[in-house]
């Protein structure tokens, strides 16, 4: 059975891992390894440990950066670390970040976090089991958590 | 037969890989390995996997970053990852990014994406088969997808 | 007995390591290895040496960047180095940075530095001994040194 | 005989490699390996391949970034890659970048590109053959392509 | 006898290495290996070569970035490279950068460069021989080249 790592944070204001786990259970039979860390800058090593030490085939890195400039910088640093973790392991780490200033109310923020996480779970499942489905969706202007932008043509 | 990796995204609004494959077929006899991922930040590991695990000699990384500041930052992070993937493998990964705000209409954007991709396919072919042709074009002010800036002289 | 590395700086205006050591003694029986360096940019290698050469299982990297643009840039560079040190060792390095401009008076700054350090000590202890407790706090909007933002729900 | 790698681009509007080769021939007996790539972001792997696969002792990485913000970012990414290539090989890669907006006319730009390249060739020769000469010039405020700023004293 | 590497540049307008060497001679018996390169972006590999190939136990990387935005970016890139060089070798590289716009006159700039370099030499000596002294200075708000900010307390 495939192993999926889910790394999330205590900083986030929404339980994104909860959404992820529910969505995985709907669609796939996988073993889930969960790893919670304080903030997004702790996610890269958590993801790498899930891949190296807990046998995961793929990891979802869930975070909710705050609205300030320093939060944006933390998210940037975390993103670079997540890319590096992937290059060191040759495995995918799907970054699912929801910025607190992407929504106007707490309710909308929770909804966005839930939706984006769930849509990226579908991406993870396709990467693991059905990569050809992704090829069919290539260039389709997909947007996780938002309405798709859609494809354009010549 | 040489193997060319084409990594692209479901986020992009134009099927850049389609353009790339058509252009390759026109000019070269290569085996194409295609790998579609959700967004540009997933491209570095996709490129590395194409090089390490699927035997590609070169990769084209095709992406279409959105117009917002966060999109620009994602593209920056992806670019750094693509450079690192190359340094870890000693193989070329040609980044072909078309920013959504580079064009005013969807039609122009599609045209730009098609053109830039096709012109970079020619670069890939030269890197693989005719590196001396690139030396002849050195310093000529070439611009993929736009009119060339042209050379200047003393 | 677990070994905890504490890396701190002479640049900081508050003895954050003092707070950390006191807090560790309250809650855990660990051997503490302390390593003081001049500034935050010296922390990444200090952390890595604590992990590689002095047998630490986890490191806390304590720093207090100044208020100028150049200080912010130093902190950014240090943060990237700390993430890299973790990816190279597969161990956690908890970054505890307090920016001088986060408080209006010296007293408030000292209090913030003390509180944030102590709250991150609790994170370190959980990462070492009780990772399941962190899972329970996932998505709770925790803020080290500040009032928690709290969770939001659908 | 020492081997010098020269990596340049088709994006540049001036044949900087031509200037470099002429200047090398004036002053040193070296074997030159030339490698032309599309743009500055392709230079890091080109430099690394010259060092790793074509036996170069040093590389000059010649590029001419455009005037837009995106060009500046590409140059930044390329610079980071060039530094990394050096750290992975323990060999020097002299970056010679001329930004298109450093000059007001095409003629001045060509002149600057020619001069900066030639002055860096002298640096490369000193790094290879006469490192002590560089020590004598330390702290002298040298500027490649511009008038030297000159030394200051207590 | 310990070996100290001193990497400096011809770009700098003050002979910072001269100050460093004088200060080392006053306080410690070390063998000094000097390595001059053109600019700050050449310092990371110079530092790494001093550590890997010339047996240095520690390196001081001395530079004087210019006042323009591009100079700031070069310094940023160099700093990241210096941090990486340390992580690859598990040895300290003390960055001593003096920005040209930190002083109003050439005389003040020279004085600042001299002072900051000398104070960092004392840091290097403590890192090498008396790390416990640094622990005593932790959190004291030390500033190399400027008046110390001093410690704050609860």
C-alpha cells in the first residue's frame, strides 16, 4: 500500500490535514503518515523525514502563512526548502499554502483552505496512481481552491 | 535515440507541451517523455525525475505563471529549483515560462506561448545535436517568442 | 539522555539562551549543548555542527535581527541556511528570531524574546518526546510570543 | 596546458566571448573550450559541465541581462547558480554580466561589454597563474569596465 | 598551529585584509592563508578552497559592496554562498562586509572597515580558541564596527 505523508502546522488556523485525510479516504487506499510542526519553515525537514525515514511515496505540505511581510518571507523560504527536499529525494512534495489575506472573512478562509487542500489531494492521487490523467489536464488553467481559469487556444 | 523530457503543468492556460511535441517532430527524431504536474513549483522535481529515472538527455520545463506578486514569487522559486536540478545532474533543463501578463489578450498569450515554446525546442535540438550552431548565434540578441533584439557592435 | 543544541548570538540584545535553558530544565531532562556565535548568519553552521559533531537531536537557533533593511536581509539569509542545515541532517532546527522592531520599548522586546523562546522550547520538547501532542494542536492558530490567533472552522 | 571554459549566450547582444578569446590570446597560452547556451539561466550548468566534463580549470560566464524587472530576476537566479556551481566543484567561475541598462547607447553598451570582459580575462589569468598579483591589488577599488574607484586609507 | 584563511577582494576600496592580519598578529599565533579575488561573489568558492584545499580551520571573508541596488544584490548572493560553503564544510566563515553607503566620507568608511574587520578577528579568535568567552557575551547586543547596542533585560 502506498504511503502518503501529510505535514502540517500548529500555526495554521484551519485543520487542513483533516480535510486532506478525509479526501484521501474518499478516493484512495493509502497509509497516511501525519507530522505536525510549529510553522511553515519547519515543513521542509518534516517532509524530508517523511520521505526518508517513514517511507512515504509523496508528501503534502500544508501551511497557512500570515498576512504580514515577514510571513510572506517565511513562506518564500519554506517554498524553497520544499523544492530542495524534493530534489534531494526525487519525490513529490505538494505545497498547499493558503495565505491568510487571500480571504476577507474567517469563513471564506476556512472554505478556501478546505477546498484547496482537497483539490491538491486529487493532484497527489493522480501523481501517485494516474499520471496520465494529469497529462490530459495539461494547459487547462486549473486553479486549486479557486474557479479554474480555463484553457486558451490559438 | 535521444530522449527528451517535457514537463508541463495543469495550471498553464495553454498546452505548451503540445506545441513542443509538434515542433520536435518536425525537426528531430527523439523519444519524448512527458510529465505533467500541477504547477511550476512542481517542475523542478519532475525535471530531475525525467533526467534521473526516465533516462532523458535534456528536459524542457514549460510553465505559465499568473500575473499576481505571489505568482511571480512562485516562478522565481521554480527557476531556482530548475537551476539546481541541472547542477545536480549536469544536464540542461530549458525553462520556458510565459507570464500571463506578457500579453494583453488570450489570443496573444496563446500565440506567445506557442512561439516561445517552439523557439526553445530549436534551442534544445541545437544543445543536443548541434552545439556549434549555438556558438554561431552567440551575442546575436535572440529573443524566444519576441522579435530578436539583434546584435550590437563596437 | 537526549541532547539539545542551543545556538545563539552576541548580536542579540537579550539572553534568549538563558530563557531557553531555564524552560528546558522545568520540563525535560536533556543535556544542553550551547554554542554562541557573533550573528544570525553564523547560526546555520553552528546548528549543523551541533547536530553533526556534538550529537544533538534537535537545535534551537536563537537570534534577534536588527530593524534595518540589511538586518532583514541577513535574517532571510540565515533562515535559508537553517532550512538547508535541516535538510542536510534530517533533524529539526527551530528558528526563534525576534526582530528588534517587533516591540516599542526595550522592556517589551525583552518580554517578547523571553516568551517566544520559552514557547518554542515547548515545541522542541514536543517534537522530541511527544509528537502526537503537536498533531492535536494542528490548525489551532498558535503564535509563539503573541496571543494565539486561534482556529477557524467551516 | 590550462583549459579555460567560456560560457556565453545567444541572448546577449554583443559577442563577449569574442572579446574574451582575443584577450586570452594576447596574454596567455591556454586551451579554450567554448559553450554557448540560450540565456543566463542556462549558464550555471554550462559552467559546471565545462568544469566537470571538459576538464576546464576555470570558467568565464558571460551574459547580458535585459533591462526589465524579470531580466534582473533571471540574472539573480543565474548568479546564485554560478556560485553554487563553484561550491560544488571548488573551481572559479567568473561571472561577467553587463546589464543592458548600464549604457545609454548601443555603442556604449558594446564598449562596456568588451571592456568588462577583457578586464575579467585578466582576473582569470591572475587567478590561474599569478594569484599573488591579485593580493597586491586587494582593496584597490578596482571596477571592471568602469574607471576604478581607487583605494581609500585611514 | 591553526590556519586562518583570509579571503578578500580587489573591488574593496580598503585593505581590510591588512587590518585583519595586523589584528591576528597582536593576539594569536596562527598561520594565515590569504586569497584575493575580484569581487564578493568570488568569495564563497575562495573560502571553500581555503577550507578544503589549504587546510584552514576558519575563514574570514572580507568585502566592501558598492552603494547601488545591483551591489546589494551581489552582496546578498555572496552571503548565501558563504552560508552554503560553511554548511558543506562544517567550518565557520565569518562574513565581514562593509557597505560603501554605511559612511559619509572616505575617511569614515576606511575607519569603519578597519574597525569592523578587527572586531571580527576577535570573534574568529574566540571561535577558534575560546568559545566559552562568546557564551559570556551572548545577548549583549554587540555591534562590530559600531558602538554596541548593549543588552536589555526583563
